[in-house]
């Protein structure tokens, strides 16, 4: 069985009540196998290509509420790269979980 390429996730969260920007980076190559598997399983159930395409074709949505966050997420797996930019209230449960894991397992940038 071929070895799976590492997955790197970069998240930038901006906005919120204080207007601060925080970021997180996680790479499955540097994680414990159980944590890497958790991220891979979550990604396997998501169609990032379709989501990225849909977000790129939609007009930008104005953020509702000054205390809302904006998320910019980049997922790299081998030669594939997906860039997502969306407001907090547009996050699916799976994407919300992915972002949570990225912050939990990351080396904060």
C-alpha cells in the first residue's frame, strides 16, 4: 500500500469582538498517528474541491455582526491545494471540527 502524502492545514481566524487575528498550522507528518488519522478521516468525508469551487464562484457575503470571525483555510495534500475563505456562520460542522483540530494540534504561528 502506498504511503499517504502528509496533509498540511493552515488556518487564519480574523475579526471577532477584539478584531484580533490568530493562526494555526498543523502537518500530519509531525503528529502522532492517532491524531493524523483523525484529521485524515475527517477530510475523507469532506468534498473540499467542490466546496472551494462553490465558494470561489459565489459573491462575497458580508459578515453579519461585528463580533463574528472570518476563516481563511488552506489544506494541502500532495499536489492538491484547497483554499477556503468564509465567515463563521457559513462553517459546516465538519469544517468547524477541522478548524478546531488545527488549533488544538498546531504549532501556533
